[in-house]
C-alpha cells in the first residue's frame, strides 16, 4: 500500500529520497549514519528510530539459518522507525562470501597473478549471487591498496604492486559484485582510502610515508578507475595517518580528493572503530561528540560497526549548535539513495534458495591452477613417472586451513571457534565485554589448534577438497608425508624429515606462513613482520632437505615472496 511518494516505485530515486528525507526527524536521520553489530537479537536501544547498517556477528550458522536471522533483524529494524526504512546488511567478501555454505576462491594476491580480469569478474558475480540469496547487500571488499612493502601483514588481500593491474582487477571484481542492476547486486566497498599499505615500517595503521604526487597518481588510481569505470558505490577509509591527520578525519582526503577530484558520489563508511580512534588512539579530540563532528565534517558518512560519535551523540551535537544539520542531511541523502538503488525498500530480504557449490568449487579449482606460478626450474619438473617415490615435507603440506587467506570463510571459522572457546580474536575494530569472549591468562598459554576441526568443516561443505599431500598421493601412489617442523613455533623433527627425503626420488617441500585473524598467525590484519623470510625454522628445514636430496621442488603457499630459497630447488 502506497501512503507516501517515497514508497512509489514509479518515481525517480531522487524524488523518493527527497520525500523521505523531508519527513524524517533529526534522530531518525542520525541513526541512518550508524550501525548495529548484532549478536543474536539487536538491543532495541541500538536500533531505536531505525539503523543505517547491520553486521551480524553470530558465528557461522548454515546459510539458510543466517538468511532467516537477517529477515528477523530486518523486520525489527523496520518496525523501530516510522517510515519502515530497512538496514543494509554487510559482510566481508574477499575470497567469496565470508559465510558458511558459500564458495571459497583464491586470495586477491593470487588473482593478481592470473592477469585475467574476466576470471575475477566471474568470481565477483558468483559472490554476488550467493550474498543476495542470503540477504547481505554490501561487501566490505575489494581491497585496492598498492603493495610495496611485503612486511605489511595484509598483502594477501591485495592484487599486487602495479596500479594499472590493481585498477583492472578492481573494476572487474566490482562489476561482477554490483551486477548490471544494483537491485540484484551487492554494493562494493573499495578499501582502504588512502595509502594504507604504504606505512612506516610496514606497520598496520601507522603513518603513511609517501608524497602527495605518489598518493594521487599511484595509490588513488585504482579507486579512480573503480569510480569512473565501474560505478563504485562505497568506499572505506584507511586506519592510517597522513600528513598529521587520521584519514577518517581528513577533509583533504575524504572530500577534496575523493569527491571533488575523483568524482565519487557514493557512501563513505568507516573502518571499524575509526571514529573512536580520534579520541582513544590518536587524541585529536577529547570526546565522542567532537570525534563524530570532526569525521562527519571531513566526509565520513557512516560509522561502523557500533555507535560512538554518530547516532544519538550526533543528534545531540546538532541540537547544541555544534554542527549544522546540513552535514547530516548530506550524508543521509547518500545512504538513502544507496538503499533505494539496492531496492531494499521494495525487497528488503533475500529470497533464500538452497545453494549447490559444485560449480563454484570447479571454478575455484580452475582459478587456483591459473594462480600457480613457476618461478624457477632446474630440470626437476615435470615429474612424469607415476611410480616414483615422492616425499611431501613441510607444515603446509597436509592441512586445508593454511591454503586459505585472511577474511576467508576458513579464517573466520577459526576465529569464531577460538572465541567460543574463550580464545582471542584478532579482528581489528571488534571489541567484546561479554565474559564469554574474555581469555584468561592460563588459556593464553595454551591456545588450541582448530586446524583439524576447520578442515573437516571445509570438506563437509566442499566435497572432494584435498590437501597437497592427498592430491599428490592420488597421482603418485608411492607418496609419503612428513611435517618436518611447525610453521611458526620452535617445534621440529628434522631427522625424520631428512630420512624421508633421502628415501625419495623427489621431494615436494611445502612451506609458508599462516594468514588469518588469530595470534598464532604469521600474517594478517595487525600481524606484520620484520622481514619477508620464512617464519619459524622453515628455512633451516629447506636447507637440510635440499642438502640430502637435491631433487626438491619448493611449493611456497604464503602471501609474500621468500628471497632465500635454496639454489637446488625448483620453487613454485
């Protein structure tokens, strides 16, 4: 039933936005500029007068269950405001949806190695269909940072170091994700604007170290391409500081450069807890209200993942005369426009249908084959004799978890398992006060290993998935496996590995780090390195194995190069 012009699908989006905006109270408007992180049912206080966005931090229930949860939360949100305004539900989607029962694809750094934008667009399209089916309509992806310093822990999330390559891949993925009609698409969120990867010492969230020309001509290039060529709908700020300003509060970056120069007209969302950083990490402002005013004036539209300086705090600031309501109206107009473009007012839920990942798994396997890169061959490859004795040695050779990257379903599953077992989460910007998520000092000493549990989950959702050892053994029946050493800790059995290597015709040495969200990882968000050598005692393992068997092929599964591969090996 149509009661107001904004409910009329036949009107233009601009007319619908203007009509709705004119009817909203100040509190209703400021609520559209914030988000609620929901663990179960949302607290009524957090969604009173509605909410702009929702993030369901509920673990990894089956997709059908999650879709039902989203429907229930959406109903609550729409009932809490007079105008029935739905929320945008967001989630990560770097390697496919970071959700159970969905496709899992190679990381961005691997996709960059394919030099195949059409393949990347297809992955974006497959991701779009599954997210829309469940009811998630904004992806906090892709990452468009330019990688130059591989000590930075988030290198797996990026397409590479060349601005043109990153631009091509960005446009391809965004086109697939958003689709030809955004009413059946997912709003892509390009991140992290700007210069996030070019920090002092390769440290996450530190000072961006480069000049303005480099920032504009190189680091901004993929974002400009995404805006002008792919119709990018959303941008997320960098955690870093540039030229004395935190990016989340920099008008020079978020308005003058992003909007005036690059022509961006969409929604700028904060990386998690960025607004609070202006008070808590880099005290430019004294309190939440001043932080919210600072960021909104700079050009930051929406605060994620919870209210701090926006929402009711921002409404109070307007009533006190600390900031003009016109700033609020400008950002709310952008948020409402995106919601109308997504068709949420007319279709607020996903129409869930059971998903079959058979085709997605086949595509993922095809892409993975194209991701593999042979860097050197001393004549060992190809290995044509199926009866030869093969030794697979190394910490990444017989598990599935370490073959996945950060912000992927397996990495997220590990984080949730650890948290539910009183572990420690490594996800930036997520804070918990609940007792269930507090890790005792005793449990810090013995962080459990969930690799086997996660591998079982992967196998249950993706039939036929194999570790490197399992896949090799199918081709070469005379194959054995020996771990040799832990990927990170000082736990090793070099003697056993050397004995296996000496008895083999050839060795496949599987080495690399663990990229994810936990403290035990060797790379990931906030997990940076002092160098780019192999972690733990893996380099020593490699030298020992090559010494006893020169017919060694190194299979390096990490997200960053290792410059010290033994000369006898044929690295891939």
